[in-house]
């Protein structure tokens, strides 16, 4: 076998080509490394920022859609008894507005405080805090309570919880007829009709608000024309009150 001999010149040329190839490979690796560095420093943060912006945009869009599906309604600020009269200056005291899902709002719900009459009105039903106010809960006139618009006096008295009466279960806001025994006839006689119960108290003088409380003393509204008659019933004693229902 014969081995091909490589001249010194060819050997040098090969070494030169090898060095050039290694140098190029090193240069390519450096460029690749630099490119990766640029990607890490510039491209990836920009990509991440783009994703965040898109996420924020989608969230804002979703929130906007949700807001479009909400509406403003009027709700109670506090618990209020039935038959409460509200003057225009007291609207902010009893009511506030909140946003709720549109699908949960009845057509007869109040949407704004400006919807209420500026001439005064009645809260006809006992209302709880945060309860939505509907048209059926409000009345601008009341044949029974309108008599107090011309003025009334406040008076208080005790009343027993007779088995034939409902004295003990009466609560603020109730409308009652007041009876007492006429000593001349010993008959139960009507002395005042359609009387508004302003407050009720138990034996200790504490206001009664819970359903299981027993009322024994009452503060009521009476018109000037009813004062004498009601005082006579209190003098006779054994006052009984009967709840008026519609």
C-alpha cells in the first residue's frame, strides 16, 4: 500500500482552512447567543406585556358588558314600619339607589329618587333595610291617614292584653280602633276610629319591635277632634284596640 504524502504547503493550507472554519463557527455561535439575549431582554417582555394588555382589555370589555346588564333601583336605607308618611325633605333619609342585575328588577320598581312625589307620600307596607321599593309599596293618598295632614296630637296610655283584643301584638305603624267599656251601659264602645300607633312598649318601658314581644303601653296619634273622646276612653279604663285590616 502506498500512502499519499501531503506537502507542507497543503498542510498549512488545511490548517488555515480549519482555523477559518472554527473562527466562523465561533462567530455564528456568538451571533446566535446575541440573538437569544435580544429575545430574552426585548422580545419576551414585549410579548408578555402584549398578553397582559390583551387580558386587561378583555377584562374591561367583560366588565363593560356586565355594567350594561345592570340598572339603578331604589332601596330602603333602614327598616321602616307600614303607613310611614314621607315628606320630600326626608326622601334621602329613607331611600338610596343601588345597581343590580337588570334581569332581577321588576317593571314596577322605582329607578330614581326623583320618581317620588314632591308633595309627600306613604310607605304603605313594612319595609326592611336594602329591600327594593316597588310601586305597590308607595301611595300618594290614604283615606285613613290623610286626616293627620291637617295636624295631630300625640298621647300615650296603658292597655291590657284582653283575650278579645289584640293589644299585646300591636306594633308601630298599625291602624286601630279604640274601644272601652262605657260605665253607664257596661258595653264595649268605640271611642276613636282609625288611630295610628306611633310606638309600643312592654312592662319595663322598652320599645317592642320583635314579633314575640308583648305590648302593654302605646303612643298614638289623634286629631284634635278625637282627643276628648280618646281621653274619656282612658279614664273609663280597660282600653281595647282592634287592628284594622284592608
